[in-house]
C-alpha cells in the first residue's frame, strides 16, 4: 500500500506537483531529505523529481531506501513526452510507471551549478531553435519557455498519474 509522496525539487515545480497530488489522493508529502526522518526503509512511495540531463534527480537515492511504486519526472518538455529517454537515463525499471510532467522554468530560480549550465544551454539551444525555420509546436513552446520563462505546473497534468493511482488495488 502506498504510504506517501516523496519529492526532490530545485526550483519548486516538483514540490508543487507533490502538493497537488497529495491534495487529490490524500497521501502525506515529504521532501526526500525529510522523508528519512519519518518513513521507514522499504515504505511504498510515489517519487517526484526534477529532470536534469534526462535523469530524475534524487531517484537513485530514493530507490535505495524506499519501494517506489511510480515516478513523476518534472521537466521543460510537454507532459507525457520524453518518457523513454528519461526511463533509460534514470534507470527506472520497466515495471515502475513513469510519468513526465511539464514544470515551470526560470533560470534565476535554479541553484548551484545548474544555473550557469542552463543559462548556457538556453543560449546555445535557444539560438539554434530560433534559427530553425520549420519548428514544431513543441519546439515553439520550448523556445518561448527558454526566452521568457514560464509557469507550466497544472493540476490537469496529473490526470494520468491519478488514473494510475485510482486503478491500484
């Protein structure tokens, strides 16, 4: 039986999704740091982490301590996209459901080394995307997020997670 939601967040998007999910399914929510003080080893959880270089931050650490029943990965891409690469890079086993959720983006909110890394990525990738003549709607959206930032956390992005959760015995 799933006991709680555990998350790792850098700019707050994963924390927002954890809170939204908690409100909808009634499970307690803890940061990964705080969870170790409250949850026993082997507790069944839903893990929510942010995507960096297609991997899910904090997932490996959480997987060593808890029984992860589902993973929600929060990044810049549209909800429901990039699941194959995220699963591979984060080493999420095929038997664990993986949901990708579009989060917010603001370079200024990033902490540590991630701020200069993303500033450089925005500069390089943004220039390349801006020059591309036949951009897809998703590329247009990504370019807009890079150039202007964006608030993309939405309760409706959790619909697939909620459907999965409600189907659990």
